[in-house]
């Protein structure tokens, strides 16, 4: 009996929260596409809020009055983006950085972004030589040829 | 040094495998020497990992850039303080640090419980060592921090090399909070391993009663406290360093840290149901299991790149390892539960909707709902990709819509729950306990409304905050008045006595009060405002009651960066209040810039000024000013929560036996004085060993 009451009350709470969650999700849902997918889906995507990722093409950043134009590339495909948001672009927004742009696509194919996230993840993790680091397998003698300035 | 460290880790791995093997053999054969050797090996693991960690720190301090990890996260100019902190600034080091913290927890556990609980400890030792094994596998075989830089030539020889200088530490991490925040969070994440191990051990060994809960109460509180502190420090770092004017953005990495905290909070409350009434045994066991698995999931989300995050963590290959480990944990938990679930039968039933029990049930329901919503929102891109083939993400509106009402309901329960009686509460006691706190809350709301407190949620939050604070005050006052009457002390030492007699209860109230302060601070966000303008020396900006007048733009070099700084004169009513110096710093080593936010923080509001950079065309400086009311209350609340948690960890002082004068003490007062509410005394016997 008491259990039934509790279950009822819980159900009311959960349904309310579920409903709120549904509204919130509808309001803020953003479709994530790769540039290639975006080209395929055609016009139906133009009404949706979109998020597209890619690398910023070197030399493509053009800072204009009230907006910043740039091109992002991914797997050989590129997308022209105009950033119109009010927040200044992040410090990590530089040539070659990975960028995630959020906004809508215009009928002419240009992407108008209200938000831009950028990160240069590779910057901190990459080997200074630009090649993947090689770790000598544990327990095996590490060959240190002459000329190596490695301290022992 | 790197070879030494590597070997220490390999040995640690061997020892921890031995701990697991000898422990299992010991449980089977009940051979005391096997069990003893397992414990000793567990202690050795800690020593060995400590050595490895010390080696890595030494390599950082001596600028040994032949090591990939050191070269990638430090440079010669870096301050010594940050060289040590660089230990946990990247993946390999973080995992080693994680391993090390786990081994410290384990060794404390083993030493504190040496010779005690012979039925339970072998299981606990094996489970903790099992988790340790997993992390050591990562440390040794998958993401070793001791990898050296080098290339392989065509003939297979390895050419080692060391760059002249390292790549430096990410400047965003060169900030004191960023040094403390990860260790705190890790202490939380790792700490939940201990209650997890006890719960699983009790289930596997069919250990009678609630003893595992008594044994783990302090461990859980410690882990929970660290987790909460870690989250708040992270929020403060985001606020003070990232320069976007906020402290919480529902980013996947933030969510990952919040989820175990939510289930941990649920667990801290629901264990009381089991201790006092023998209910919710299955629920409690699963809450700990889930909390632990959420900790692992958190790391998986942070490290694997499944969900995109603004946190610039590298996407790496360790994701599958964590997924595998998560599945193994889940399998072990499910099997242990299915095999021994008859041992978790409940002893009592829910008696009334208006009772302490039901308030705990709702508290748990709502915390779990919140956790589920956060998890759902975080994983939504992954789920939608499975279901629909399209990645769809949900943003802050989703999280806020669900979590704000949940937060307010929790706040309401915070006030109501502790004053409800176990089993059933009568209507007149409801009126007596809640009458004037509720009136006080409503009065505060009525006063605040005309003063511009016109956001519905913020207004409800204010009413509830006052209500909860008044119930807490009334609890302290009621108890203290009784003590004063009987022991003849003054009011304040009565409060002290009261608190020390039942630190768990009154520490809990202090934590609740801290949460109230945090809620007030969060409600302030409803009234945030901001302006952004291009400025030059002499130009002015208005925000709220403040006028910001730019005095100058200067450039100055520092040890490893060059700073460009704006001097802003903050004026109010024509009077100059102070100068603020928002800065942009350029770090030549990493070729990136960082923002130093200037914050003028008062209890009423924060004035938060960011030098956002120069407009590329006009080359004029862009200044972004925010007025964020009540933010400081969040940090103050955090301090109060930590103090309350520490208070709850202090052992109770035994009350002096005083003869009761008949007729003076009411039932409620007696409840405030007895260390545990009625019905708990027989269970308290176990607590003596706590």
C-alpha cells in the first residue's frame, strides 16, 4: 500500500523530469556531421543545428569586420566557415588546429558558426622530432649509438 | 633513473599479481601464511610505486628530456613547483599518479586493519590488488611514463635522442588550482575503490550484517569529500583561468567527475537506511558498485575521446583497456550479486510516506535520476549514433532543465529529511518543526521579490535556502538548549558539546549548510550580465553600477612568457574603487597565449574582466566584462562542506551521563541528544570497531 504510493510519487517525479529532459534536448540538440556526411545529407540538414569538426586550413583564416572566415578540412574535404559569434575566438584557434564549429549551414553551402572550439591536442603530446616516440621495450638493452647526447 | 623506475613498476606489477593469487589461494585454503604474504606483497606494491613516482619526479627536476614524458610536459624555464606538478599533467604520468594514490589508500587500509576482520580483509585485499593490477598493466605495458625518445633505424637499432629543451607545460595548467585540482579529484576517484572493495568482499564472503558499511563510512566520506573538493577546484580554475565568465559548462569531462559524486552522495545517505532499519541492502551494494564503475567510466570518457570535449586531452589508445576493465568489473559484480543475493534480504518495510525513510528514498531517487540524466546527456552522441547513425549532442539547456528542479527538490529534502522521524511523522510534529522555518523562508522570498529577485527558480532557491538554514539552526539550538539546561554551560559551548557528541549528525548538518551556500551561489547565475567592447586608453564601459575606464595598455616580460596587460580603473558613483589588471600572456615555448582574468570578488557579486585580445582589423583591445552575482558563495560553501566533512570524520566524544529530570525533556530533544535515533543502539555495537 505504502509502496504503491511511493511508486506513484516516484513515477510522477520521473515523468516530469523525463518531460523536462525531452524539452531541453529538443531545444539544444545539435547534429554532429563530418564534412563528407554534410555534403551527402543535402538540404534537410539546413534546418538543424549542426556541429562539424575539422582541421583549420593553413592560411585560410581571414579576419573581417564582424566575422572571421576560415576553412576547415577533414579527410580531403573542406568547408567554408564564417564565425559570427560575439565571444572572441579561443587562443588555440590557429592554423592547423582542430576546430569544432557549431551553427547552421546556409543554402549556398557556407557554414555560419556561432560557436567555435579549437584545440591543438597534438601540440602537447607529439614528439618534438615530429615522429612517433619510440620506447625501448622494458628489460631490453637500450642501444645508445655514438653521437647521442643522452645522459646515462 | 628511468630504468630504475621502469623496473620498480614491473616489480610492483609482479607483487600485485602475487597479492591477488596468494589472496585467492589463502581464501580457499585458509592458510594464514598465504594471507599474510598477500598483505605484505600489497605493502611492497606501495613502496615500489612510490619509488617509481619519485624517479619520475626526479627526472622532471633534473630536466632529463631524453624521456618522452618529461620532454613533452616540462622545460628548463618552468618553476620547480610546476615541474613537480607536471607529473600529472599528461596521460602516462596521471595514470602512474593514479596507481600511486591507489597504493597509498591500499597500504593505509592494510595497516589500519592488520589482524582485524579475518573473514573480510582477505577479500578486500584481493579486490584492491586486482584494481591495482589493472592500473599497473597500463603503467608498465600500455602507457609507460618512462619511455625514452628515439627512432628506429632500418637495421633495427634504436637511436636515442634528447632534445635540448622540453616543450613546456601547457600554460593553462600553470596555475595553483590546477596543481591541487587533479590530485584532489584523483583522491576521490581512487578512494571509491575502498568502499567498492568492501561491498564486493562482504557480498562474496557473505559477511554478516552491516559491518562493511560501518567499516567503510569514513573511507566513503574521505573519497566523497575529495571528489567534491576536486570538482569545486576544477570549477574555480575554469572560472578564474579559462576566461569565459562561467564555472560549469556541462562538458563531458566535468560530467564525468560529477556522476560518481552524485551516486556517492546517494550512497552516503542510503547507508543510514541499512544501518538504522536494515533496508535497501541490494540498493546500497549496487550504489557502491555503480559509483566505482562511474569512476572508471569517467576516466574512459576523459581519456578515450569517445565524446568530444573542450579539455585538450589527447585521444589515445587506452580506451579499449578501460572498456575491458569496466566490463570485467560489471561481470564480477553481477555474478557476485546473482550468487549471493539471498543474503541481501531487507529486514523492514516502508511504513509511511512522511518519514525519514521515504525522504531518503526520494533523495536517492532524485540523485540517481540526476546522475542518469547527466550520463544520458553525456553519452547522447554515442547512443544516437548507435540508434540513428547520426551523432546528436545535447547542450547545457538539457542539463539545466533537468538538474535545476532536481537540485531544488534536493534542497527541500535537505531541510525536511533530517527532521522527519523514522517510520512515521505526526502532523503536529511537522507543524512544530517546520512552521517557523517555512514562515522565515516565505518571508525572505516576499522581501526579495520586490528587490529584483524575479527569476522563479532563483526565488524558490532563496526561499528553500532560508528554510533549510533555519531548520539547521533550530536543530543546533534545540540540542544546545537542552545541554545548557542540564550541564549549566553557556550556549556556545553547549553547541560545541552537542556537535562533538554526534559528529556524524552535526557534521552532516554543517555539510548541508555548505550546500545551501553553494545553491545560493548557483542561483546568482540567473542574474549574470556581460558587455564586450573595443577599447583604447581613455575609453569607458558601463556594467551594472560600475564604470570601467581603461588607463593604459602595457607589455612586460616574465620568466617564461610575455604579458600584455590592460589597466582598468573601476569607478562607482564617480569614485574610483580600484584598479583591475586583466592580462594576456604569450608563451613562446608553446607558441600559445593564455588569459589572466581580473576578478573583483565580493559577497554580493563578482566583477570579472577579461582582456579578450585585439580586434584583428582595428588592432584595438577587446575588453569583456561580466557581472556575476553571488559567485563567491559557491567557494565559501565549498569550504564549509569540507569543514563539515572533516567534522563528520572526527570520532564522537562520549556524553557525560546526566540524570534526566522527569518531564523536562521532550521526545524530540531526547532524539537530539542520543547519539543515534531510536532503534539504532543495538546496531551501534558494531561501530565500536569502526
